[in-house]
């Protein structure tokens, strides 16, 4: 079982989640725990067998771990119950996250959102890594 550093895993997760679907991918070697980065902009030589799930695990994106819209709506249901429908409407249009953050700032709970998001991301990433057979260190 390979060991991976949480901070490196989080960096790769951010890399994968930052672009549009399939713009950036990252894999973890099941043998060494090394993270391999792939995008159209990087010209690096990667193993041809990255798609072999017995050898490499593809790091999921925010949407794959339900850490995007679903997480924001969950937060709103817990912390903004009286304004949930307003938040839900925000996420039916483009630019939802920026409006969501402005709204949270107006309610003076933006810092609470950032903390909630970080805790949720860490739990989801560590859970995913462990389910893939990796040991995560902090």
C-alpha cells in the first residue's frame, strides 16, 4: 500500500478541478505513491499504461466527489435555511460561486463556508484515497 502526502494530493486535486472536464488529469502510482500530472499545456513524458487502474488511480475532481454545487447547497441547507431557495436559484445560472460568496459575505459567514469547504474536501479526499488503498499522511 503506497503512502501519499495530503498536501500533494490536495494540490493535484486542485489541478484536476481547476479546468474544464478533461483539461487536466492526475494519477497516483499504486506502487510508489508518486503523483503524475497531465494536461494539454504540460509536455511531460508519462507512462503509456496510465489507464491501467491496477497500476494507477486517477485523482477525482470536485464534481466527481460532489464538492461543487452539491456541497454549497448542503452548506446552505445547514447554515442558511431561511435563504436556501435564494442560494438554490443562484446555482441555476452561470457565475453561481461568485454570487454565492458575495451572498455569504453579506451574511457574514464567508469564513465559515471556507472552513466547511476545507474540512469537506479533506474528508472526501482522504476517504477516496483510502478506498483506493492508499495511506494518507498529513
